């Protein structure tokens, strides 16, 4: 996708072939800054500090983190230590574990001297595979938007999304936003309702920014407006992403997704979830009970970052000093509330049978 007309991915190698470059998403939308990752510690800090975020991008960054580690210490102890360090950064996104398991399975049997080069090569493959997966998700989801437009007959298709599941959350294209980009590029009139997505405001700071960069019509709303819009017929389709999908079709996504699904169900609005295959956790059949929910710093709830009238970026308290706050980062939407799962292999029913029909290797 493009930033000020220039194509970017969210992660790539510098000219030296070793340094990993990322976009620091904590600085958006106020500044566009590229950061160099030169070590395992840098990669772990980037994931834990949410300089990179979104399940697919976390997985790609973890893969490159393993490569950076092997560039420094390719011993068995170095490999095990890198795996454990990166695994501890974010507990919810299953792509993290998937990428680390993939890298460790490749590297462990090799002599230490061969590990770094193959680690970089495999990390690049994981990044390229993610781009292809997300492009395919976009193509399959575009058909849903086309049919919604044909059914509507005129005017834009109004879509509601939550948090950021665009190209910033992946290596390119995105998951939930990929169908929207594909539809927009194909000339289908679309308009996106963008949830601000408290407490980190990733809808306001990231989704609105990337849609604006691409020219897609959109309107920012506070999180609690979605139900009102659905009641008044102003939402034709909901599409969100997911950080982990249970084998049953339950989906774990940014906190507040469950409430949107309930409102959609009550108002007869189709509720789709877009996801790449690696986001499916085939070991979990009850997402509500078994998916670990990350709890983050309470300061994310009690403080906001913004720009004052003089253009200065700063953090501002919005609650009385000493107010305790809980910060659950994700919630789980049961499969019964999900109209369908948009994957790189097609649109599946949100059920064990639906997923296994598209992924028979897990049947």
C-alpha cells in the first residue's frame, strides 16, 4: 500500500541485508517514522511495545527476530533463548507462536553456522506468504461487498470495522480492510465507519490514517455509535479482523468486537471476520474459555495521546489521579454471532465443519 504515493510494506530489510526496518505505529498518525531493528532485544521491544501490532505482522516480526538472534548467537542456547524471549512478548496472537514454531523447527536441526542465513530466508518467505494470503482474503471478501452493492442498488456500501485490521496490521493489504481496498480499487462505491477503538484508539490513529492515504471515503465514530447506526439502516456489512480463531469458529479480536457482533445480530446486519489460515488455533475448541486475554497497562485507559493547538504531541490524563482501571485488550465473539469467516481459501461458515472444509489437512 502507499504512503504519500510511495509503496511500503510494514516490515522489510535494509540495504545491508541484515537490519530489519519497521514503521513505528505508536507514532502514527502524527509522525511517520521508520525504525531499525538490529538485535533480538529490538525485535522483542517492538512487539511488546506495539511498534508493530496485528497478528500477521507480529508473526512476521517474530520470524525476523529469530533471524536477528541467529545473526548474534546461533548456538542451541541462543536459539532456545530467542524463542522464549519472543514468545513472552504478546500472549494472545497465535501467529506469534506459529511463526516461532516454524522457525525453530527449521533451525534446530541445522549446524549453528548455517542458521542465520536460512533464518533470514525463511522470515522473508513468511512475509511474502502473508502478502499473498491477505491479497486472496481481499479477493474473496470483495465478492461480499459486490453482492451488497447489487442488493442495495445505489449509493455506497456502508461498512463498519473495528480497531485496525488493515495493511498496518499485516505485511501488506490487511485482513478486514483488504476486501474494502479491493472493492474500492475495482470502482465499487464504499464508505467505512471507523470505530475509534479505545483505549489505544487504533481505529482513529491507524485505520483512519491508512484509509485516508489510499483515498477510501470514511467517517470516524466513537465506539458506542455502531449499534445506533445499525438500528437506522446505516451499516450494510461489518468486517473485523481477529488475533486468534478457535477451531470452533469463535474469534478473539480487539476489545469491543463482541458488542458490535451483538448489535449486528440484533439488527440483521451481516457480521464477517477476515483472517489468514495461520490465525486459526486448531488446539482450541472453546474460545471464550480457553483463549488467553491480554491485560495491558491501566495507563492506556486513563491517559490519551493527542496534539495540542500548537502542534505538540503529548499524553493527557482523562480520569482523576489514582483512579484504578482495568485494561482487557481483547474479547471473544462466539461463532453463533459470526455470519462467515473470510479466509485466503474462501468464505467459511463459522464452525468446525466450515473451517475444516477449507483446511482439510486439519480434519
